[in-house]
């Protein structure tokens, strides 16, 4: 599972408003909701791991993420902090 991408519950609901809520990694490698494990922690999924029905519910959040990612990639290069001004 990757950092910096939205995560979803099995039904397609995003983890937080943008899918970027707090989560933790279990010893088996799966991701669960919440910064630490509790009784209420639930397993998380990436968009492509969801069922077609769940993807339909998750699509608006995922599309917003992709648009933001594309805009960032197509935008101007950030200025280097180490560059000396002449």
C-alpha cells in the first residue's frame, strides 16, 4: 500500500473527506483506519481493489485526487530552497 494516495473502506467510503485520513499498517502489511489499532479499526483498500459498486461511490474522491496530482505534475517547478540569488 502506498503513501500519498487515497484509501477507502470496503464499501467505497473515503477515509476522511479526501481519503487521506489517519491509518496504520498491520504486521501482515494491510492498512487499517486510525493512527493506532483499536477495536473500531477497519481494513482499508486502494481504489483498484474495490468492487465496481464501491468504485462508483469512491470515484468522485479518486477523480479529485487524480486531477490534483496532474495539476501538480503539469505546474511550474518549485523553487529550490538552496539556490543562491544572484
